[in-house]
C-alpha cells in the first residue's frame, strides 16, 4: 500500500488530509513537526512513498526539512504546501528540493491529482528494478557523456547515478528542448514552475547553481548550463561552443 507521510501542525488540516487520502486508499501517517519528520526518516525509509510537507511549521520549517533530506540523499517525493501569494516560498521550496507545490488553501481534488502524478513519476523509475511491466516511456537525453533519464528522475554520468527532483528534471527538459537558445528567467518561472506572480526572478539562480553541480565538471565555470547576462540561461549540449 502506498504510504504518505503528512507533516502538518494544524490538526484540523492534518485530520482532513488524512481522512481524504485514506478515502483514496492511501495509507497515511501524520507528524506535527519537521523534527519529527526527520526522525521518522532518519534512515531513508522505503515504506514512505511520498511526503506532504507544510512550509509553516513550529521549529524547523518545511524548507529546512526538505533541504536536510536531500542533503542526506533521501529523494522521497515531496509535495510542499505553501501560502497563497507567496511566490518566494515556491522558489525557496524548489531550491530546498521539493518536487511540487500547492498553495494553501487548495482544492482536495487538485491535491489528490498532484499526489497521483508525483507517485506515477517516481514509480516508473522504481518499477524497472522490481516488476518488468509496464515499461516506462523512453524519455532520455544524452549529451557530453551524460544521460538524463526523465522517467526515472536520474542523471547518469561517470558510472554514477544521481537522483533529480521533479523540478530539476523539468527544468533540464525545458532547457534541452531549447538547446542553444536563450531562455529567460521569467519563462522558467512561468512555464516550468507555474509562478505567475511578480517575484525576484534572480531567486532561481541558486537553483541553477545546484543543478550545475550535477551536470558540469566544474560548476564554477559551466560549459553546458550557461548564464546569459541580465536575461537568463542557455543550454549547450557540447562544451567549448563559443558564448
Ligand atoms: Ca502550518
């Protein structure tokens, strides 16, 4: 059974989430603080399939919890609950390693759809190791000795496999589909992240810095994910192409 860990300090909301997710045949578990969530996942726990993580928590914030888990190499799918009208929270959430977000208050049907989509994305990757069917869609991109597997949310290079968050994979997909073209920060925010409010577009730069650590040999002098001054970014599949 698919198990969802709910991290939410407002009890009526936690109860409502639990009730509705169980009605959808998910197994649920509720903790009220970030600290309790980290304790629960101290050792990456394959029995937790997804985490619904509130941002505003007493003690550690949802951002800190997500960042800590990713730092520990735990790539459990995270759906973050942010406050409506806080575009900065969305940006911070993705930077911390969230896979998707939903502003509060939200429609339950939307939450359930998002959870389903996130679980499906992650299931493709895992299913390859367990049961042979159904085959995941072929959804890969190779460049300069690296391979991005969009279905499995993985980057393979130098004999290593690095997990990607859904948003890292989505941004990479957006960039590689526009290989050689300049993509503005605003386009990334709107088209990839679904943020349509005015927010400081430079906020995504930290996210890009982290992505460079995955794909570049030297993140400080990128050859593939290039900054285009005062506009945004450009992805170049082969290095050494003039800027
Ligand atoms: Ca809260």
